[in-house]
C-alpha cells in the first residue's frame, strides 16, 4: 500500500498506477506503439510556434484520440507542465481521451437545430440505437458527440458524420448513418 499523507489521503506509488491518477475513468490506455507515435509527433512539431495545439491535433489525427499516458511525453518535449497540457486537452471539446468508434457523429444541439427538432432525433438515437451524447456504441461502430453549432443553422437539424456535413437530418438519416457505421465496422473485422 502507499504512504499515508499527513492530511489523511492514501497515496499510492506512481508505479502502481496503470495511468496517471488524473486520467478520466474511461480514458483509453496507450499501447507502446502509440507512445512511440506520440514521441515522433512531438519531435517533428515541437519547434513550431505554439506547438501544443498542432501536436495534439496531429496525435488525434493519427491515433483517433490523445492518450492520457502520453501527456508527460508531450509536456517534457515542449518544456511545459503536465497541467498545462492537460488544461489545453480538456478545454477544447474536440479532443478525445478515449478511442472513438469507427464513425464519429457530431450532433448539433444549438438553438436553431433545437427549433428544428434535434431533441426528438436525440431521443431516437437513445431509444432505437442506445446511444446517448458522449457514448460509443457497444460494437464500437459509432461515437456520438454534442456540438453547439455547425454553422448550418438554416438547414437544421445538422450533424457532421466523419467530417461530412448532413443537413435536415431525420430519423431515417440517423438510421442510415448508424447502419453504414455498423457495416463499416463489420467489414473491418472480416
């Protein structure tokens, strides 16, 4: 067991932790290959002015998420504190610390999309597909994220599916997006 802190906290030695203690409970651990990719990205981009954001974007583009296990490596490479890297990572909602599904659906919840029925579509996602905002389906096919404006207000409700904007979304649109994601996931397994 760990040492007892004077205030009463039980401290575990860092080596006993699989991930950093501040990692969210659902954070995906990094593999050795992913840590090597993080090191290479930091080395390649560290001399850019304001390199932290380009590095985080590059890591997420390559791995699909930013592993919490890599924050110390990023911080050391940029001569920043881990807290500074963590603060930027968690401030911007576009960054993920968990591996996403095969398809990422960003669902607009801004006022114009609400006025055009996004709440009923959100209920359909929950009732028919078991997906709530921030969840990834059990089969790993779809990750659903809330966004608060896609700049397509006149054609709401809108969603972004793997970077492609879909306007005037309906329950049929959602069903076809989920079906395509499941097909994509099943095709990748064979």
